[in-house]
C-alpha cells in the first residue's frame, strides 16, 4: 500500500504497520518452535540425532509447531498444530525464505536457563543464550551462494505467536502474563509489528563447518511468579541464494541508525563536515555543506529486476540550486547508475553528481512523500511518487555507473549551499523483482 496522504509525523508503530503491505505475501508459513529454556547443555543439544539436510528444491511442508516450556522441569516439548503441503518457491509468488521446521530445515539451540529476580514486583525472569544451525544443503543469510559476499543481509528469528501462559501454580490478579524483554526490534514480516532478533551472519550449507551462528543472542522472558508453563512460536527469515530463492529484501524502518547491529547494517559515507545522523521520528540527515549517505554492496545484475523505496521529507527547503538534488535513492547494477533525486522543487532521475537527468516532476518536497524507483532489468527505469508513476527513462539513457562493475544500493543527502536537512521514515529495497 502506497501512502497518499501527508504525514509529517508518524510513530514507529504506524510506520511499521504501513510497511506491512509492501512485504511479500507469505500465506504458507512454517513456524519453528525456538529451543530455548531447555535444561540441557549446548553440547548435548548440538549432538541431537535429528539433523539432516532437506532437498535442495525450493519447496517446503507447512509445519506449525508450538514450543511449550515447563519451568519446573526445565524442559520443552514440540507439538505440531497443523499440517499441509504446498510449493513455497518463488514461482508461487511467495517467499520461500521465511520458514521453519525445527530439526529439519533449521535448529535453534540454547544454553541452560538462568532464573533471576525482576525489578517488577511479583515477576521473575528466565533467560537463555540462543544460537542457530542451518540444516539446509545450501547457505542462508545472503542472496549470494558462492564466495563470501561483501555485505551480508543476515538472519532474523521472528515471533509469530506471542508468549502465552499454559499453566500456573495459583491464580494471578487480574491474569497471569509472560512477555519477551530483550528482542532487537519490531517490524512486519508475516504480519505487522512482529518482534525479532537479528544475527548478521551468513551460515554455510549443513556440514560445511560454517553452518552455525558465530554468536548467541539472549532471549529473556518476564512472567508472574505463579507461571509454571508457557508457549510461543517463531519463524526464521533468511535470504536464500538462487535458484532456491530469486528475490531478496532488506527493510530499514528508521527506528535506529542504519549502521546498527540489530538489523541488516548499512555502511556510512560522511564527508565535507556533515553532521552525524540522528534518530528523531525517523532518520535525520544533516549534510551541512557536505554529503552523508548509506550504502550496501549487494549484487544487482544488469539484466535483473530491483526496486528501492523510501519515505522522505525535506526540511527548511529554499529555492536555491533547484537542479541539484538534496536527497537520493540509488541502485547501481555494475553498468548503470539508477538514481532518483529529491530537489527543492520536485523529483527526477539524477546522475552520480546529483544533477537532473531528463525532466523533473514538480511537487512540494517539504511534505513527506513515498518515492519508489523501479529497475526493469536492462529495459527501463521508472519512478513513482505516492503510488503514482511520474517518470521513466530507457535503460540506455541512464547514466553510466561511476563504480565500474561494482554494484550497490544507496540512500542519502547532499547539501549544495542550502543547509537543508531531511527526515527518512523508512527505506526498503528488493532484488529480483521490480515491484513489491
């Protein structure tokens, strides 16, 4: 869903909800119960006999599994709640890389549980360090399947069923509850506003020696002291290389700096005395008389589709230098520089010097707008403003890339004499498709 109304301020929760319709529709979801709070050592868990690589075809069995945690016995059991089968490959229009099936496609494991007091009266905390092992016969965590990539998209574990109390030792008033305390963020994966934990890892194929996460992440639950059992469910979100998955997506919800380790990180380029970026109802870029940008070195083929989308507001816009773009979103495919620039008086294609290429579409950029730039392989590039197509260039007419055969995705701001800042509410890009 494209935004069509002015939103000069938007809460992070509202931004995440607005983004949910831009995500791939994952109707067939495989939920894996995360193996935390199990009273056994890491070593014994890792030696469990259930590991086996699955077939390489991009299809999967629908398996919904609930993890039930017994806090008194220190155990967890897995109980499937539904079964069905259907191809989940890219040919269905669904993303195969949101998946699960504990012990078959992935193995989530943990250290023993630590029970501690809570600062909240009547509560207690349970925590364990969680890792992951890839049981697929190909790497996960990036779109590249061969040599180690220059940038890694990473892996998310997404809570699809919030913790629910199963049993208690006595009643609570008004009701016993259990909550997650230390997740990395909230985004839309299969539904709006889902909690997630991120590993910036690329795991090798099963048995490769690099098939396990290098670090563990702490999962902490807080519950009423009367709670003795609870359950929850998760899925794994991880890019797969072709041919197992032919589309790869990265979301930046602008609720932390793009360089943060709690989501897919971007690289920072800051020159000419630009101020450090800040978070204030979005990402605020203040290039002063210089330039500030964020980029990732993901692979985009010259004959491959891709798109990038962002919601941006220019602050304190003046009419000076109306043909020099202040903000921009960019796709570079090793041949062409495909850039969309936001000017003081409109929007249009730009070259690597931020200069207008072709015709500008006039609009007030001091109001927040959603800009989307689409690359249709080696045919053309098209841009949209608030869901309406406003410009097109043939691929041959696009500027040449200044980076040689290197590829990248980029967004940022330059300030040519105007001292204008910009506020970014989100940035999303996807490789392999030209439309969300």
